[in-house]
C-alpha cells in the first residue's frame, strides 16, 4: 500500500534545497520542505549579502556549462519575482601569470570561448585606483562576473516554491530519515511528525557529515569568516559602477576576494577563499563552531588588504562566520544516493557552490523526477571519494 502524502521531501532549505524545492514545485510535484532554522538564516553557508558569480572558472573548465545555465536560471528567477538578485559589475582575477586564478580562468575561457581581457599591473592601477598590484601581477577580466544575493535568492526560491504549492516547514529539524527497500518511498522523522514520500532530496550543507553519515564521505566542515571594513577615503571608488568583484592570489598562494559596496550594507566586504596558509578556516562542526570573530583574525585580514587595497584598511565594521563543507578535491557531491535510488543528494560545495544554486536545484529535480540529468555532473560522483 502506498501511503505517501508527498511526492518529494526536501531536507534543508538553504541555498541548494530552496532551489530544489522551487524546481520540484514547478514540475507539479507535491513538495514538503523541512528546515532546521528560519528562512533565510545565518547559521549555515548561505548568508552575508553576496556571493561571487563568474564564468571562466579557474577551478575546472567542466563547471562552465553549468555556470551558463545557472546565469539563465538566476535571470529567470529575477524575471519571475521582479526582484534584483544578481549584479554583474565585472570581475578581476589577480595574480602572477602562472597563478591558479589567472592561468585557470584563461584555460576555461579558451576552452569555452568566453569573452575576457588580460590587464597588466599599470592598467589595473589606472582603471581601478583602489587596487595596488605588484608590477609582475596581472589580471584576468571578465565582464559578466559579479555577485548573487544569497538571502534574497533563498527567499525568492522559497516564495516561488510556496506559491506553486510546496509546503515549507521551518524550525523543524529532521532527526531521522529512512529509505525503504527497492526504492519504495522514504520515511522522514522530525520532533513533530513522521512524513512519508516517494522520494527525498537531501541538501544539508554543513550537516552533511551527520545526515549522510552512512556514506562515509570524507567531508571537512570549516569555519570561515566574512569581514566588512569602512574605506579610509573616497567610498565612491567602491561603487559597483566602477569597482569589480576580485579574487587575488598572493605570492604565498593565499586567495582572498571582495566585492564593491552594496545598497543597504555598511562598508565593503572581503574574505579569504583558500586559507590553509593563514591559519584561519579551522575544522569544526555545527555544534562546535566558534561564532565569535576575534581581533587577531581581523588583523590577519588587514595584513593582506593593507598592501593591496590600502583604502580598505579602515575601521573594522562587522564580521560573520560561515561554513565551508569541503571535499578532498574541492569538487561538489551531486548524485543519486549510491544505495537508495529514491534519494538525491547535494553537499560538499567546498566554498564555491552558491553561484550554482539555481542549476543545482534543477539537477536535483532531474535526479529526483527522472532518475538522471542531462547536465554534466560526472565530476561530482560520490563514489570518487569513497574508499
Ligand atoms: C564565507 C563564505 C563565502 C562564500 N563565498 C562564495 C562565493 O563567493 N561564491 C560561491 O559560489 N560560493 C560561495 N560560498 C559557498 C556557498 O555559499 C555554499 O556552497 C552554499 O551556500 C552551500 O549551500 P547549501 O544549501 O549546501 O548549504 P546551506 O545554505 O547551509 O543549507 C543547508 C540547510 O540545511 C539545513 N539543515 C541541515 N540539517 C538539517 C536537518 N537535519 N533538518 C532540517 N534542516 C537541516 C540547514 O539549517 C541549512 O539551512 C561561500 C561560503 C562561505 C561560508
């Protein structure tokens, strides 16, 4: 007997789960979304007003087709909601000619024929007087780079999902999920109830090590910090009309990045991307994370900003912690659950997933409704990480 009330339950309504709920609802699925906190919230990985989006992907050219689709879907969401969700102010990848950010972006751009420019140090200084590269540093410039707004896009996906009939429960953590044998439905338990559905989508962010414990994936949850500083002079120089997003790879391999000013957000945001060398980015769990940002951490950020963006070495305004859930190769995990065909999983976004959330939701809906997807997700197979 089939007692399913829902077609699909979505566990976790953060960046990826909110998008999955939207795409599933758009396919006339009866969707139940279950979220531990409110929406949006700042306890996971999808908060802090901005996430870099760019196309010439230095991490791997295989991401480019997904990015092109992600842009289309973000634009569609903007159109459907009439909200401003993505700002394309241009982007600079700055470093030596052999740095990952410059050489990798160039490789992706060439492979996928993406428009770009290379700027020398003098040109960088001329066009962007707030940036002080060393003479041997160059920049890869991409006009279609910018940022998406995490809280607003989570809200937009959930509002649209709700309008299309999805039932969304907040402050209702899942305590247990169980997949029946032979793909025959799932039982999902919370403090309030037990729910039945034909299928399950699991997008738990930093809770993946506990939610997907049986898979034994080698995921590392890391504490990361977002900083906001007051410019010391000429804040207009950081306006998105004349200042880009940037990722700067320093001689020591450290990558830090930042944004222009954002309406309604005081100061200018900056953060480290890959932090192994600077001693930030400690391993933690959602239970053990230290959410206080300490003065010495602000000083580490300053030490990278001061020589390169001297005008940002102003008053420290604010900071927030956030989780990266990182795989050993820093590629995502998106797949059908290797042991349960009725379960689709998305985790391990390794600090660079947000820009893809729009297309990840589409992929999860494909995997859940069709059992497969035409998007290229071979790189994200969980089996590559297992034993
Ligand atoms: C500081 C920082 C900067 C970043 N910058 C960028 C960037 O510039 N560009 C970019 O593309 N990416 C960036 N990322 C990465 C990106 O933000 C993440 O990859 C993305 O937000 C992950 O989304 P998620 O849905 O997996 O996780 P989340 O958004 O955290 O969602 C997981 C959700 O599941 C819920 N949940 C977990 N367990 C349960 C349960 N048992 N029951 C119910 N609900 C549950 C959680 O409460 C949470 O809401 C950054 C990340 C950080 C931390």
